[in-house]
């Protein structure tokens, strides 16, 4: 194959391969997109939780991005765990400088509910990066943290989505809900339309990487030139199958599968 779309992830490394950039690259590969990764953090984590986080010096993120972009421009890019305000500014420079689709997957809380970034950095992400994002993919807890809305039902989700679109200035928002309604519901809001996709909650303890994988599918599909609604539908199908085929790896919560065929 002489030509292939490129997708770039700017996120952290999980050495056990369940989430973060390794999950992103597995997803890009599954979808026939060439994956690249610029690392923001190294984490020490496993199926039982995140133990330590080591930040890469921001200048070295800049080195990684400048090496990538001076050589081949990715067709789409996503961000995951961004640990410092300096890194937010560096990422913004590349998004502003190169007009490519940008998917922001905010990583504010760990699966175990622990806050990973402070509110100052969370606000910086919202004010500096979100206005340049094609789409942001928060779960319910992240949506509450970023909009200040206490979400109890679907109308609160819509109110929060309007804050993302009208006050924060993001082009579209895709809110994932696997916590509130007892169903796995996802809501896409753009300035012109709303799409809701709903499925049953699959009972599994092996859910590591589900959020990273969902946003990686969206990024891969945008890299291929697909529109956001088709990318959303594909991401929903992908994660559903990936959860159904998850693995019992480790003593705690295992990873979802990236071997699936759609
Ligand atoms: N148990 C489940 N059954 C079916 N779908 C699920 C389940 N858990 C999550 N999903 C779906 O997976 C996608 C991502 O879910 P969600 O946003 O809740 O993950 P997350 O909390 O961001 O994950 P992470 O902690 O990995 O970032 C959504 O499409 C959601 O509906
Ligand atoms: C590196 C990394 N990225 C994302 C997540 C969230 O799933 C995690 N646990 N670790």
C-alpha cells in the first residue's frame, strides 16, 4: 500500500497496554490507519489502578511534535492525558498551525474516580484547547466537572452540551454515558444536529481502555475523511464488540479487545 491515512495520538503510556497510547495505536491499526504517538506522561499502572505518573518535560513533547509535523502531517489528531499548562500551549500551537481534525478526550478522573488533573489545568484545557477541537468526548463525570452542571437526566446532558457549544466554543460534543441511565447511551451534539445512540450495558469487569478506544476510533475515521456522525456510529459499534470480547488479563479489571472485526 503506497498511501495510508495517518492518525496521531498525544497522550500517556500505560505499560500494560490496556489504555492510553497503546490502546490508541491498536485501534488505529485495526481500522487500517497508520498510527503515530507523542507521549506526554509515562504511567506505572496495571489492571488494579494507576500507581505513579512521570511527566515528560514539555520541551520534549515539543521535540516529538516538531519531529512528526516537520516530516509528515497527520490527517487527524487526538489528545488524552495532558499533564501541564505548558503542554496545553504546545498542543494548541500545532492545532492552530495545521488545520487538521482534532479530537479532545479529556482525562480528568481515573476509572477508580481519582482526580488526575487539578481544576486550574482543567480550566486551561477548556479555555485554550477546546475552541480548536473538532469534537470533545467527555464522560458524565468529566462533563459535570467542565460545565459545572449536575447531571441527573437527559435534559441536564443537553444543558451541559449547550455550555460546551455556546460558552466554551467547541464545534461538537460527544457525551458518553455508561453511568447514569442504566444503558450505554452516547449523545452527539453539533451546532446543527443531535444524534443519540443507545445500547445495553454489557456486564464486564474488563473495561480498561474503553474511553481511549472510543475517541481513537473517531480520530481514525476522521483521518480517513469520514464525517463525524459516521465516525460516531463506528466508534459505538467498535467499543460494543471490544467490550464483548474483553480479556481477563491481570488480577483486577482487564482490557477490552482490539482484535475485533466490524
Ligand atoms: N459496560 C458497558 N457496556 C456497553 N457500553 C459501554 C460500557 N461501558 C462503556 N461503554 C461505552 O463505551 C464508550 C466509552 O465509555 P465511557 O466514556 O463511559 O468510558 P470512560 O469512562 O471515558 O472510560 P475511560 O475511563 O477508559 O476513559 C461509550 O460509547 C459507552 O457507551
Ligand atoms: C495512560 C492512560 N490513559 C488513559 C487512561 C484512562 O483509561 C488510563 N488509565 N491511562
